[in-house]
């Protein structure tokens, strides 16, 4: 009997490169080809190239005019002669003591409140109706968007004719039912209502479609569960739909605030026969209209730029207030929800304890 002994062969030794050579080659990147390096650079740099056009356009169209306007506001700048003497914050102090500026600010806030609040309420109501199972949904949704498609100039001219004090449709209807005609273009409050009605007619459908898109994103399972628990349609709307679309509501409120404080076309064309922009007594002259009058009629670009910056600060303040109020409402609702959950858990524990005692 022969026995064959097998010997295991040792694997060939792998040469180890010196440490200095690995440092010179920078590890695994030394063997990368040009295409692989280009691919790595593409993965790292592509996101920045994709978002760069927005920041470039924002810098050219938004940030640079804002900074340049601030520089102009610090000078005695004329429309024809150009920059004059450096006056610092004298233009701001002059405008803050000008009664015309405060009058325009009052008119702006008044028209904004008369337009924004009814507009948002009507937009939520219309969105809730369009969220139901209606026939010809596309037709109704396109119908509420038609006022937004119409140009603001055409809307203003039509409403200006309808609110005419002598031959307007609104006063004719009021006289037909035995009421006195309203001085829509002479008195302050009626003119604010007339201008706010233009804004509401044009922007309500647009905001309604935005809110409708948010309502349709709410899961239907939540509504079905609430309906099985006995919650009615109104209860589901106020307890489920509105809290679920809170971010969209904040967006709509902020955009309505910015647009309402920058209103210009409607008061500018509301009474074209008036020599003074904003009415004979400036009863509906908004801040942007006052800015336009200061820049192009009085040719004082320094004060006009100061008005623009004051309006910018006012919009920022309103935006911050909207954010704080929305966050306060959200935190309050969260606390109420936690309290309700705690009470329900406590009630379920008491019920379980009582059932255990009965079984014992």
C-alpha cells in the first residue's frame, strides 16, 4: 500500500507598493480614467449648475434693483438731471412726515383688507364645492379661472364703467329698487369697495384652484374613517380638510398680502378723467400709485425709492406677522389635539379598568 503525500502550494507573493508611491498616486483615484473623473465631477457639480440660472436671474432682476434702489433713496435724485447731492436718510424722514404718504398707506391697507379677507373666504368655499363629485368638473374649474386670464386693464375699464356715478350699472340698479346712488369715485369707503371688488373678481378663482389642488391631495381614507365614526360633512371639512391644507393656506395668504399691498392698476385706471392719480382728494391713492406719482410726475426718484423701500419693509412685516400667526394657530391646534388624545386615552383606560372589575 502506497501513500501519496500532497503538499499545499504557497500563493505567489503580491508585491507591496511603497508608501511614498501610494501617496503620490493618491490611493484608488490614481487609476481613474478621464470619463470616470468627468462622471464624478458631473455628479457633484450638476445640482449647482441646475439651480444657478435662478440665482443669476434673481441677482440681476431682484437683488441688484433692490440694492440700487436703496442707493438712489439716499440721494437727491432727479428723473432728468440724474443723481444729485447725498442726503442720507433725509428722504425717509421727509416721507414719514408727509401726510400724503400716510394717506396712501391707509388706502392700501383698507383696500387690502376689503379684498383679501372676502377673497380667501370665497376661494375656500369655491374650492370646497369643486372638490365634490360634480358633473363637468373641468368646465367649472376652467370657468373660475377665466377672470384671471382677462387682462387687468380690461377688467378695470369694465368695472369703472359699471361703478360710474351718473350712468353706471350699479347706481342704475340701486335707483331701480328705490335706493340713492352711491358716490363710488368721490367718497373714500365706496371707492375702496369698488376697487376691492375688481381684485376679488380677478383673483378669487385663481386662489380657489390652488386650494382645490391641496384639498385633492388629502387622503380620502381619513374622510371615510371620519364618516364611519359619525362625522358630518361640515365636521370633516373643518377638522380634516382645513388643517390638512394649512401650508397651502399660508402660501395663499402670503401671496395675497404681497399682491394686495402692491396694487396699482386698479386704482390707476379706476377714474381716468381725474387729474390727480388716486382721485381728486387722493381718496383711493395707494402707496404704489403715490410712488409712481412721485417718480414720474414730480420727477423725484430719491423720494420714490424711499417710498419703495418703506413699502418693502411693510410687506416684510406683514409676511412675518402672517407666519407668526399661522405658527401660533398650528401650535394651538397641536396642543388641543394632544389634550383630546390624552382625554380619550384616559377614558379608554377607565373603561378598561371598570370592565376588568366587573369581570372580577
